C-alpha cells in the first residue's frame, strides 16, 4: 500500500460526504431526485502554515483547526443544497435562504463547541470535585474524572445515534470509511469494490475522541489537584495541547497499524467507532465514491472513469449548477 494513499480522509455531512486530499477538497451530496451534487475547492496553504505542518504538536493544532473550518464549510454547502433542491423544505420554510442556513450552522457550531467544553470537560470535573473528599486528590480522582468523561461521551454517542437523521449521517460516515479503505487497498472505486471493507478506520475522528479522554487523565494528573478555579482554567486552556498530542498518536498509529501491538492498542478506539458508523446503502457508497474520485482526479491520479448509477452535477458553494456529468463521468452539458 503506497504511502500517498493514506493522506486521504473525510467526514460525513447532511446526505453526503466530504473528502479531502493534499491540494483539493470535494463534497458530494445526494439530491432528493437521486442525482449527486458535488462542490470542489482547491486548497492553498499560506507559507507559515506549510512550515507548521512539519512541526510536531503545532501541526496537530493547525490540522484540527483546518478540519473544523473545512468541515463546517462542507456542512454549510450541504445545507445550501438542501434549500435549493428540496421542494418540501422550500414549501415548509418559504422564507429560508441559503445564507440564513449558513449563518445558522456557523452559530450552531460555535454553540456546540462551547457546550462540548462544558459537557465533556467541565461537567466531569465538577462531579469529581464533589467526590474528592471521599476519593482523595491523587491519581484516583483523575481516573474518576476521566471515567465520568468517558461515560458521558459513550452515552452521548449512543443517544444521538438513535435519531433517524443522525443515523443517516452515520451511514454516510460508514460509506466514507469503506471508500477510503478501497482506495488505500488498491480496490476499484465502485460500490462492489468498497462494500466488503470495514466500517472502522484507524484515522477516524471518533477514535481520536477516545484518545483525548485517555490523555486528559494523564495530562491533568501531572497538574495535581489545585484550587477549583485553577482546575477549571486548566481544563479549558489545555484542550489544544491534549488535542495536538492525540493527533500525533493517531498519526503514528495509522502509520504502524500493520503491527499487531499497535492494532491491540487501537482496539478500543476502533470499537468506539461502532457507535458512529452504520452499514451504508448503495446510494451512500456512490456519494462517497464521487467525492473521493473528484479529489483524486484533481490531484493528478490516474483513476478509471467514475462508475455510478446517477448523473453528477458540479455546483458552486451556494449550490448553483455549473455542469452535468453522465454516470460514466463524461460531461453531458453545461448549465
């Protein structure tokens, strides 16, 4: 397996998948009429950002920030497509505009980040602080705090996965993993080529969360058990450091995943992914394949023509149609 194949990844969005390479990004969304809308974005890094990519820890902070920004843009695009191409949504919310959906999503992300810090970092600290008089202030209290944090994470993922809309997102998450596996193993980028592959992937963001939980126990334990104010400040201030460390671990683990000890260490991380992935249907797989195929073509890879059952339309970030391609990948017309 060539090393260059392991640089590709993505995330699920609303009725679609975003795929990212080194210099290009593509987000494909399945429309209500069965067609696939794809938006492509060239990625250009500033000189200072390019230098940071080679600095341990700092590259992790940069990568996570870029993932957040690009992920939100992909979500905003999928919302634009929902407004533009879904007649039922337009009828039930006639005053809704693509820009209002975009603003709503950015606001939701900001609120979600704040709530995540409170739910996954400050709430476990608060519960542990109430119990410290009985537990003590050594490693035990930090282990308790980490256990509470893990329990909240597992409960949260289990609950949201029961809602139909999130279950569909998890299906597209599974499609993303299977498609990436097919590419990394040199199998055809088709439904038949991707279907046999695993729903689980060592570079998944869900596994990253578990590593963050485990690292938080170690990092916070070295700080001891100072006053409550300093404990709260440390939980918030050290999130970037913990995330950067987790990024480095994920990076190394994915590189050495072929070694049995590494696979054993990553087993809990892979197991957690079962909460955030679902077996995708063929339409989901095709959508993920379109996104990755467009990235690979844009980055100069010699890949066979796209083989999907539905027409693919190329649109801009606001969902405006630019071109139409046949299922074979041949351009049919320009809008």
